[in-house]
């Protein structure tokens, strides 16, 4: 029996792309970096903002 690997993952769908674009625009990180953060953290907006700001300040 095979399960769908993308089931329940935050990295599937256009909603994640929209979230990544919004995060990149608001924090100044790249969309690629934003997608990585979403994969690592999930879709909690406050957590994403915190980590994106930390990432931006270190560069």
C-alpha cells in the first residue's frame, strides 16, 4: 500500500507559494529562502516572521 507523500505537508499547493511571496516581500528574504522556512517550520505566520527576520539580519 502506497501513501501520498505530499499529504498533510505544508509545501504542497499554491497557498504555500502565496505565503512564501508574502513572507519574502515583508521581510526582504528570497522566495526560495521563504519556501525553505515554510518546509522547516510549517505555516505559523509569527514563527515564519521571526525566523525570516533572523535570517535577514545574519546576511
